C-alpha cells in the first residue's frame, strides 16, 4: 500500500489558483521493510512510502488522490461536483497590510472537466459553505473577520435568504435536516431558521458562549462554559441535560446512536473517543495535540479526522480514517494539516480535504479528493 506525504507542513487559512490533478494509485505488499522514494511532481516534492502493515489495510483501499490547487473544497453537490471558495481575480483587489488581496467567492467546480460555475460573486468575501442533506440548498457566510452574515441559497433558483439580520461566528451554523439550519447567536441563544428565512427560538441555555451545535432527530447537542460542558436539548420535551465536560466538540452519527467526541484531556492533548448518544465512552480512537475535521461516513461505519501529533518527531500528522467495526486506522494524507471540515461524498467513496501553506506572505490552498474502495 502506498501512502503519499508532501514535504513541509501546510498551515490553516487562505486560498489561491486552479491547478492540475495528481493521481496516486495503490498496490498491496507484504513483508517487514519500509522504503521511501522522493519524486518531483509539477515542482512539488512528494514522498511515496511503502507501508507493509497488513493489520491496517485489510478492507479499506485507497484508490487515488486528486489534487486541485487554488480552491478550498467546501462540500459535495454530487459525486463529481463540489462547492468551492476561491479568489475572484476579475474584481479589484484590496490592499491589506501592504498586500493585494482579492475577494473570495463561491463556485461549483466539476472535478472531471475542471469547469466552474459562479454561485455567489461580489466584492465581499463569501465562504463556509455547506450543502443541505438533500443537496438542494446551500448555507454560506458573508465573512466579516471572525463572524459573518449567514445566507441560505436555493440552488435551483440561485435566490438567497438571510439566516439572521445579525452576524454570528463563522464556524457555527449547521443543517438540522433538509429544510432547517440551527445556529447560536452571539448572546448564546440557539435559533432554527427554515429555507424561506423564517426564524424561531429553540433554546436559551443562559450562557454567553454556546458553540459546536449539532442535531440528530429531536436532540440538539451544544457545548457551553469554561468547563466545555456538552449538553443535549430535547426539542420535544424542551428539557436540556448535561452529558460530559472538557468537550471540544461532539458530532452525532447519521443514525444518532453514537457520538464522536473530541475532548481535551490535558494542555496540548486532545483525544477522539467513540461514545453512545448519552456521552458514555466506548473506545478511544486517536489522540494528539489537535484532532479536528472529524466527519462520519454516510453509513456511519467510518470516521475521518485530521491529526496533529503531540510530538512533531512522531511524523504522524495527516488525515486518517478509522473503521469502527474493526478499529483499523488507515492513514490517507501524511504530514498535512487540514484547514477545515473533512467531507464525505454522497456515496461514501470519496473524501474532500483542503489544506493551506503560507508562502510569499500569502496562503496557498490545495484541495484533495481522496478516492476509496
């Protein structure tokens, strides 16, 4: 089995220019030796490493990795089309801290043809796009530093409605179902808004900082307070209960029976644990200085996540998938720090990841489409 490692670490933020695809094919091998070969692909050094561990690679196979430069992959519209954020170089740039910067706009990117279609263009920065489960609507933000105005776009008509008149944090706002988005306001109130823009109050936790919202069925999960307490609010009984403390975030599985929880165990260490829907721990899946980008496969059988090792010398940074039935961990992208949420395609056969590297005082973005079987 071949693992691809790019030289150097890719840091978070930013965006850049469209490029070509890098395809990696894989082959299984046996034995106890490891070999490395450094090759040059379009000016980028790639380390191809033979991994001979049979226990890691028994079911999940890495078919290849396609690389698209200059765009940040946001989410899947279909198996071959993704929503992306990229610079709009047709507009006049702004000079910020002595550097010219173009507005970031939203586009549909066809992975087969490379063709792009505008979703939302203008002199504002648009990002943080997420498709509704039925792929008919797009949640996105008009960025204002660390907060943004939320919008819901009808992809069939191109028309957008505001989520709220006030901005909220860029990283917040999630689809609760095909027709509703939930988000916390800056004062901690949790709201639900439908695709027509009708808003209603869901719950007021009484905390100024409510974050990491996620919903499964009638249960809304959220984190509050300095102790990072995970709470579960039942929209039917109107009751909220505390589940667990020291939680960085929690993501319910597609069927709602499990939670993938990242908790902080000590300074400089996070642990990804698998829990039941009440937060009771079942197994530890990974640990590191940071664990982020966690995403369930559509059928709930696998968890993808990005890991930054506690010790840089461990050489274990990158994207991984854990198969829950066997506990097997498969490394996909090595020595790469992902800038954002990992996203599974509707079929569960592809994984979308984006990364950034600071070069010449600008962030250069690369999107990776990881193909699995």
